[in-house]
């Protein structure tokens, strides 16, 4: 029996943007996976939390951005797990809940280069496939040298980040080219990412 191949795309998605969804579409279009699950992290132990929106707002935007794509799924399993969220624990929780699926961890080359700071990195590598997509300024060759077991994806480079989008929103600049229309509408209607007066 063919196990369904699921790529787990972890992130703060603060907010989700076209770089996230285009990368996921690339993986589906190239038949690398059956589905992409976007796993919203309430609290990343390695990230600054000061400008992190409430996880339910981020989940709402994610759901809006992927609506209608049968290959995409929003996953909020970390909302029920202890904070901070450790990927190894989430992987085990998902495997317990969906034993019929094969899960692959999808990370950026920036995360791959600090993988040794994760909880139980070698256990992750021994139990789950890890695929790495390119992020500008983070060398694939370095990743390959450090972790030969990681699979490097020949995916296009999407030159946009949530950090950049938040900065542009705060300055009231146009970000519509990087956001799904319903995500942009949600941000405007809920007055998100605007500096406090």
C-alpha cells in the first residue's frame, strides 16, 4: 500500500505570503509530495516573539490563503502541544495520529544551518526525511557538508519574507503582490501589523 507522502511546512506564517504558497505549489507540481501541510507554530523557541500575532489570527490567514487547494492543509496540532513547540514532539504527535502517512520535514537553508540548535536533531534525521529549500544568503553546499542525509530541493528562490511584509505594512506601503487577496483583506479589516499610536 502506498503511504500518502506529506510534506510538513512549519512556520510562524506571520503572515503567510505568496513565497510560502508558491513553494508548496512547486512541490506538488513536481510530484514530490501528495499534500503539503502548513503547520502553524504558536511559539518558535529560536525566534523573537515580540511581533508575533496571536496564533489563531495567523491560522485564519493561512486557511484563507490555501482555500480551494485540495493538496494543501492547515495544521494546528501545535496549539494542543506544550509551548515552546519542538519539531521532534510535533512529528511524533502527527505520526501517532496519522500512522498511515509518511511525513517529511520541509525547512529552509537558514534553519538547516542552525539545525544543531534544535531539540534532538539527530533523532529527527534518523526517523524522518528532511528536505531543504533555498533561502538567500544561506549556502546549500554548507548544508550538504553538515547534513548529507538532508535532501536539497532545486526549488525556485522566492525573494520575500514575512518580516519584510510586516515592515512594509507598518509603513503603509503596498504589499498586495505578496499576499493572497483574502489575506490582505483580513489584515486590513482587523487592523493587523500597524504600529501602536
